[in-house]
C-alpha cells in the first residue's frame, strides 16, 4: 500500500443538500493521491444513504452520528482518524478545481507552512467572486492614559484580502503570500502542529474558530500561507431543502453565536469593542436571509415587505431558541 501524504476530512458546514455536488467535485478534480474521511453529523435519511453508498463504492471512511455536530466537533472526529502528514479540512458545500490539492501540498512542502489556504471564491463557481485570498488576524495592544494611569486594551484585528472582488479583475495581483489566517471552508494543515496546540476548540460552536486556530498556530511558531494557484468555491444556499432547515437554524443559532463570541473574547482576553458589537447586531442575519426573507416573498408575490419581516422576526427568534434548547436537552440525555 502507498503511504499517502494527505487525508481529506469533509464535514458539514450549514446544510446537507449540496453533499453530492461537493463530493463529486472532489473525486472529479483531485489527481493528487488522498484518503478521505467523511464526517456525517445527522444528515437526513436520503443523504445518509447516498454517503453510505459512496463510501462503499469509493472505499472512504464514513463517520456517522445521529445528532448534529458543530463544525469543530466534526473536524476533531475526523482528525482522530488521520495518520497522514497533512490533513485538509473541507466543508461539504465546497467545490474544487483541477490541481487544487497538488498546489496546496506544493506550497506546504516549499515553505514548511503549518497552514495553507487556497483562494476561496463564493457563490456559483462560474461567477468567480473572491471570498478570501489570505488576510490578517492578530491581537493589537492599544495603550490609553486616563487619570494618570496607563490602561492596555487588547483588540482583535481582522482583515480579508480581495473580498468580493471579481477574480478576473485581480488575477494578476494574486501571488503566494505568507499571511495570518485561513478559513475552514478549505484548509491544509500539517498534522504535527496538533501535537503542539492540541485539537480544535469545540467551545467555538459556530464562529471565530478560524481566527482562533490561526492565532494559536502562529503563537506556536507555525507559518500560514495563502496559495491562490489553488482555487475552491464555497457555494452557500439558497436553494435549501426543507431538511436543511433544522441544522441551519442550530448552526447559526443566537445561542451558539453568543456562546462562541463570549468564549473567544474570554480566551484571548480582548476588549468587547465594535468588533463584537457588529456581530451582536447581526445575530440571526444568516437565518433571516436564508429562510425568513424568501418565506415572506412567497406571500407577497415576490416583493419584499420589511413590515412583515419585522413582524415575523420575534417569532423566528422564539423558534430558534426552542431548536437550540432542545438540542442541548437531547445532548444531555445522550450524555
């Protein structure tokens, strides 16, 4: 048997209905040898059957739980099964392009990077809209004097490069760079770094996990690169299937987001400033854009009704609390 260098760990991001397209893309466009571990966290029955069939046909390892998983929970489950030099975490709504994995590995080998992220686009692949091409993420120290006393504030600095630009417009500006973070849509990690930093933080349920991991690796001396010659695309909904709704609602629940932000803030001892206030103000926005606004348009003949949306938001938040509370209760019963 060949000692493979790379294991792909595919995990749920926010829905299950794009599973087939994403998995077919990986097998169609990946020539570099790899093993695959697929973590299925409570997918609906038709997706579960599809994955079982594909696992048997393609001989990959399928790890199934009958309950939903947060992304870092799923990644840690997959990571535990990895023995190769590199692990590549891939969300289940990502499609890849030819040569993507080869170029990630080449970058890691040539730079000795601990983390390598590809150029990530967003939307339909043919649109070529950049979501991320590297970025900055670190803690800034801000010194202020008040009443003769010096006070140090720790603030989060985060900046995405080339966000929402057309790939065709910035192609000649893109080059391999050392940067400060990569996102988990798709990221190659040198497995040995986990012996220094431990597994991924599962208290970060749905946000800031990429910043947390990148800063932790940087603290341990690991280098982070973006390799734009490797291109993948994150394909968010809509459309969604009805069976996507419970997981999407939990994944982007107010409870999970508030708990994640609180833990991140305390872990890194950072000031609760505009960086966090902006996120508090946007609580529920993903759910409202994915389900609430399309639902309203169905009853208003395709037109937007802000008045009706505002009336429904409190009901949606109540439903969202019920979903997250029920999940916690069921998790407690499972023990």
